[in-house]
């Protein structure tokens, strides 16, 4: 009798037990302890279900019911890459490819996490969120960016490519970005791949020091059968700014989860994005913004356009701590439904413990106006 392949949480936990001696940092006690804590957190929770409030509108059953394999270890021939417009770091199935990257002569440090892991104690965390815990259990590589104080780093591209293989691969890169005081960086991240099944579960840990500014542009164009579950953690110190824009368009299930903490006075966060859902897709943006210091400002605007039998999700929470007086927070979610079978679930939230604040949120859902459609079609524009 042939044994059925493991699926769900058991598959990934079993893989960890089999790989732990060969994963990067296996000889470093702090890495082993971190992975074990993360594995226990993931074991306790498993893959989130719709019973969990944070996952109420996004069903991961297509992922938990599938079997995934390890990425291929052999280096294939160079894949076709889009033209580079800036220094670029390339990852294939979650592993750094120096032969495809162009990083020479930069005024800041860009390295592979796998090769610099011994120097990263204290910079990698084991978060409680289940997909981030899974990432901390099984990460093999990632990008480590360090911009010194006062350096204007310009633009850096991060290109992540998924590939097609006989057994769908799952990869969990851990990317670390740190900006010194007064530094600046624009990171343009692209995630793409073939129309095949694979799981891309990246985690970013971003530190923006006093007076520093990071612009983070994200283009998610994974293959139509791929699963993309991304988590970003950003901490912004006094006078710093983190500006995130995401185009969430590819994948069968794609979740863009962002946690930002404003930890010093006059820190800023701008979190904006567009979601495009076609037939059969689920596109999910979930944000958690902590105002943990006074005189901070935040702006969130997310727009969703859905066609066919697609589903969009927006969950956004602004948490204003008692110390965070004079907070200025704004959040808006707007959705356009192009099909009677499309669905949007929108849940903006405010949790405020300070009394001197200016906070607002809102959501709108609509369809194309029939008169406007007639006007356009009467002038030769096809339906």
C-alpha cells in the first residue's frame, strides 16, 4: 500500500525535522533555538483557518491540502530576466543567485543571509504570526541590506523568481533591511514566476533609524497557480519615514500582510496599494499600524478592482497607544466590482487609547455606472 504524501502543517514540520541539521546556521546555537521556538509556535497554531479573526476572509485550504517539495538544489541555466534599471539582487526559488545579480560598487552593504548568518544574532525574530513562524522555521536564504548613517543609497531591485518543477516547491526567504540615521533607500521588489504551483512565503524585517527614509515598492505578479503569503515588519524611529506601495495582482491566493510600528516622535508611515483580482483569484491586504509614540502621522489608501469570480480582502487596523498623543492617522479602502460574482470583504479598524488624536477611516464598494458604460460603448470602446 502506497503511503499518502503529507500535507498541511505536518508536511512542513516533518521537513524541518529532516532538514534541521542541514539548514543554514545549524552549528549556531542561537539559530537552532530560534528555529525550535518558531517550529513550536507553528505547531501550536498550524496553518490559520477562517476561525482565526485575522484570516476570517481568506481560506488557505488549497495550500494546506497540497503537497510541496523542496526547491531544486542544482543551479539551472540562467532564466530570462527583465531588463535591470538599477543594481539588482536575484533570488530563484528563495535562494540568492550571485551569477544573475549586479551589485558591484555600491556605497552600502548587500549580502546573502545564508553567508552572513553568523553575524546576524539579534536581527532575526520568531514572530507569533503563523506564516512568519513557518518562515523562521525553514528559511534558507534572504537579502541583508545595511545602509550606513547619512548615505543616500538610491535604488536597489530585488527580483524573486519562482520556478516550475515536478513537485511544487515551497520557499521561505528572510530579508533584513537596516537604514542608519539620516540614510535613504528605495527598494523595488518584484515577485514573479510561471503559471505553475509553488509557495512563496517571504518575511521582511525592516529597521528605519532616526531621520532615515525608506521607499518600498512591491510588484506581486506570481504565476496564476502560485501561492504568495508575504509578511513585512517595519520599525520606524523618530523623524523617520517608511513608504510602502504594493501592486497585488498575481497568484491564486496572494496575501500582503504589513506590520508597521512608529516608535519615535514625528515618525511617518505611508501604506498604499492596488489589488487586481481576476477569475478564481483571492487577493488579500492586511495591515497593522502601531502608533507607539506622540506626534506621528500615517496614511493608508488601498484600492481593489475585481472581475469574474474573484475575491478581495482588506483588513486594516490602526492602534494608537496611550502615549501617542497628537496622532494623525487616515485609512481608506475602495473597491470596484466588475462582475456580479466578485466579492470584497473590507474591515477597517481603529483602536485608540489617547485622547488628543485625529484619526479617520472609511470604505466604499461600487460598480461601473451603467450610464457611463453606455457613453463609452457608444463611442466605440468595447465592453
